[in-house]
C-alpha cells in the first residue's frame, strides 16, 4: 500500500488534534456510481470508534445521504442540501434551514420551459414527506439518472401551481440537470437577474443548483460545529467540487481527491488518491497510523 499522501502543500495536523471530518460524498468518499466501498466504510467507522466525528456535508437530501450515514454509523449534525438543512441524526431534529424565495423558482421555471432544459425543485416538508417533495414538470433521462444516483424519486406536476400552494414559504433548493453548454447559458442569466440574492453552484457535472443566499456547505458546517462544540481548526474537510470550496474555507485543514476539479485541488492543503482508488480510506488509514504530523516536502 502507498503510505504517502499523493501531494501536500503544508503540514498535516497531529492525528490526535483532529476532532471531526467534514466529508463530501459524491466524487470524494463514494466511488463512481455512488458506491461506498467496504474499505472506505471501514475506515470511517474506525474514525468514529477512535472519537473522531464524521459530519457528512453533501448536496444530497437527508433521505439520500441517510443510507451512507447508517452504514458508517455516523451520528450528530449532518449538512444536507448543500447546507440548506442541517439536521441532527438519527433523531432527525432540524438545527437550521434556509428557503429559496418563490420568485427565484418561478423565474427558473420560465427559463426551463423556454430553453427546454430539465429543472426540478425540492418543496418543503409536508405530511408523510418529512424531508420535502421532489417535483419536476417532465419525466425523462435526467429524472431517471437522478433517481439512479440518489434513490429519490421525482413526482411530476406543474411547478407554478405547486409554488402557489406553498405561498411565501419558499423551497429547499432547485436544480437544473443539463450538459455544461446549457449550464453556461443558464448561469449568466441567473446571475444577471438575481446577483447575490441566490446561491448558484455546480455540485456534480450535470447539476447546477440554486439555493437561498448565504447557504453553503461552509455555513452548514459552522452550524454543525456550534452544536458539537468542536472548533473549526480541529476539522479536516474533504471534497472535490465547486460546492466544497466553502468547506475548505471553514475547516482548519482540507483534502481533495486527485479527481477533484482544478480549482478545488488548488485550494486544498493536500491531494489524496482519487475516489476510484478509495483515496479517502487510504488517507485515513495512513494519517491515523501516525503519531506525529507529516511535514511539508522540500
């Protein structure tokens, strides 16, 4: 086994100083196909057993992230929907939630209809739907792909009518599922229309998400840490996409897998193995086997 990290920019903290991992799922802890390998699951369970908390920080819904949380046995605050909801698990108590304004969703519906691009919305909790309802106006390969990826099934309906039903309450988050070329057309239109009044972020190659302003994995992690009493300086954040950059800014140390986007690798303190190589597991196995920090290479 390779016992050295793939590359690093500064010294790692001492293992005993790390109190929590802020862990992205897709593209980081999960292999392609949203698979949590036995090796990675075992490495994360070992972290928990030694007293290092695992805080999932994901764009996934509470429901979709739950199956991975249960496998590794993580408990406590989890950051879901890219920070739009922070929930204490397994009890399911919501510690914080932010809503996307209906007018932003309304504009995105018009844009989706005009451009013929798939668009879906997570509506707020309702009886029998504690983590919200996912709705889109049309079925198709995008919906099938999202279901295969997350296990969350979309309900088909008129989004404008659904918006009218919830009044001013707002939505959890919304998402265009489209090729990069379509995203490149959509994003400037949203930025021109709303500026900082929404948070626009790419979370997975086909996913362009629109959330409430101020929402991010970073702010979600801050809230989670407030409830655990862990200092941000004692956290290692791991992620691969644009939406993980706020995690890196919040945590004391950051790690990006080799498959991460260039900007994410540049922002990370250490580059670990790719998700196809179980890079998270390899790093944790090596890191926690050491009793002293790894010093930066010459």
